[in-house]
């Protein structure tokens, strides 16, 4: 069906042919994203990625994945990471089944082990041979 603004305009600023306003959304995305690309390239070439618990950008993840950058943990996030580590350790000591720590993944999640530390070492070894 051919789009005709005259045929679709309903008089209240919305389109009867585009009730979800996809056209308006597409118009908002038109134009140059040059500044955003420049920022991403600059960020990608930064020698340090700081993990702050607030999020990582695509360029930071790509830089870490490609290697050659140092990853640092922001000081303000250390307490949370320590708390998470303590929880995992306590769970292992107390025999709590925890997905991916004392169990398999996905289709093997029914498998259990009391050798959680050994499982984690094997998982790391399998991902980073």
C-alpha cells in the first residue's frame, strides 16, 4: 500500500496509517551520528576500562574482548563485589545449590556438585584455554 500523507492524516496530528508513529520515530533517527561514533572510537582506544557497576558501553566491551586494555574495579564498587564473593563462598560452605556455581548450565542444570570451586576453575579454563 502506498503511503499518502493526505490520505492518512486524521486531523489531530497523528496518522491513521501509522498509529504507533513509527514514521516519526524513524525521522528522529535520521541524520549524522558522527559525534557518537567519534566518542565510541576514542573510548575503544582508552587503555583502561573501569568497572563501576553502572554499566559498560559497547566500545568498552569490545576493547576488553580484543585485549590490550587494563580492567580496573572502581573503588566505590569494591564493597559490593566483596559482598557478592562472600555470599558465593558462604553458599558453597553451606551446601546451597546455586545455578552455575554448584550446578551445570542450561540443559545440564540438573547436575549438581559439591566441588563448586573445581567447577568454576573448569569453566574458566574452558572459556580461556
